[in-house]
């Protein structure tokens, strides 16, 4: 998940994990929910222009672009 986020400037979504890693929607959703709720590693963006719902990982975000 962190590798995908880093490739996309900090953003990750269920569809990106499904397309790039071959994960099922349930697996992608569970991984992102754990990062958000249990671990507190990302922010939820429910108004993302590209995916509708995405997650932002601050440690993987590119601040200089």
C-alpha cells in the first residue's frame, strides 16, 4: 500500500490496489481501513476528483510539486 501511495504522490485508492496488485476489493478495503482506523497512517478524502474516495499517506506525499 505504501509503495502505491509513494508512486502516486501520496494518494492510494481501492481501485489502484486492485489494478496494480491484483487484490480483491475486500482485501484493498480492509488494508485501507486498517491503515486509517487502526494505525492512523493516512487521511480519508471522500471528495477526491480522480477516484471519488481516496486515502492520503502523509509520509509518502510529495510536498514540492
